[in-house]
C-alpha cells in the first residue's frame, strides 16, 4: 500500500508538520488504520474515503487513537490530492468527526474551516508552574480551555525567550490533560512584527510530546485572542522552532461586528515522499 508523507504549514518552502495521507486501498477497520498510523509514526495520519455528506470523508489517527479532527493533516491531504490532480474546484467540503467543514483553495494556500470558538473552564496559574517548569506565565490573559473542534488549554507565556525555555513535565501534563478532557496545552507568546504570536503545542496524552504546527490549536488561539480584544481578520502564527521545523499557520476570521461567523486555518504544503507499507 502507498502512503504519502506531506508537510503542512510550511514556512518559506521548508519545515511544517508532516502527516501520513492514504488515498487508496483504505483499510476497513479502525484497528487497521491505527496500526498504519503507528507504523508511520507521525502525530496524525489521514485516511480519505468517499462521503454521502461531503466531497470527501477524512478520518484521523494518532499512533495512540482516532481523533475527530486535525488541521495539519487536512492541509497535507489536500496538498496530496492537488498533486494527484484530483482537485478541480476552489471550494470543497469534508466530512469529519467534528462535522462537515469547508475547504478553500487560494493559490498555493489551502484553508480549512473550523467550528466556531467555544470557551470553557479557566485554570489557575499554580496548576502550571510545576508542569511547565516556569514562573513566566503571562499575566494579561487567562489560562483557558478553548475549542474550534478540539479542546486545548491556551497558556500565555511572558515572552518568546521564556516560551523557548519551557521544559514540560510530560507525565504531569498527561494527567492534567486527561483530567480536563483536553488534547493538550497550546503555549504562546505574543509578538508585534507582523507575526501575531509564536507558539508551542504539547499533547503527551496522545503520544505527541510536541508538535511543529497545529491548525486546530491555532484556530482556538485566534478565537481566544479575538475574545480578549486582539481583533484581526488574519492572524499569523509561527511554531516548530524548537523542533527545527519552522512553520507558519494563517487563521482568517470572518465576523459580523463583534461576532465571529467563520474561522479558517490555512497554509502551504508540499509532498515529501511516498512510502510502501
């Protein structure tokens, strides 16, 4: 069986986040798909099927289990579909575990619709000092669980240097993630030079200590920033520097006044290789 390896959210044609993409001879059972995801070893592998609700049905598996949605694996999938000549429109729909979502193609960029932001519990700073081994948590914004399809903890950090020095206790973070029913922790430091924020994403509960580019988490971050007064129609996030895989994630917000009406995450991708398993 052939499986493509594609990088999503590339910055300057490099870096990004790799995902496995399977478009033919899809196994029937979840156990088989999970085994393939384990063999591939990436944070997510996407499987493309036919759908009676949308143009495509996408299923996403980490090496540990199935997840309802994955931004970077979706961008990687459409990068592969484009290279295979299977795309002839500028807008598509996908059926996912998080619902039917829209895909927009804008030149060499692929944008994926997310669910509207949902805001949940706020957490205490003291919950995190030992978990991420720092006292440099930002004071101007709350620590809060936010979702645009997947629940993540938004964790503000004082500055970019402090962000790069985080050394999480992954065992403790796993327990916190399980207790709070979240995928993981999305730590960020704000910038003001055309880049909205630099981010790091940790999801050890799903066997992903750190990920170089996360679409769903950055959509949640954009909704979070909008909610707390940093309002833009386009947010630019960078991620992956600690993994030597610099990534650029774009989030577009559509709104009516103060109300968000749609959220899209996008970026550029490229195919790395085709594997046989």
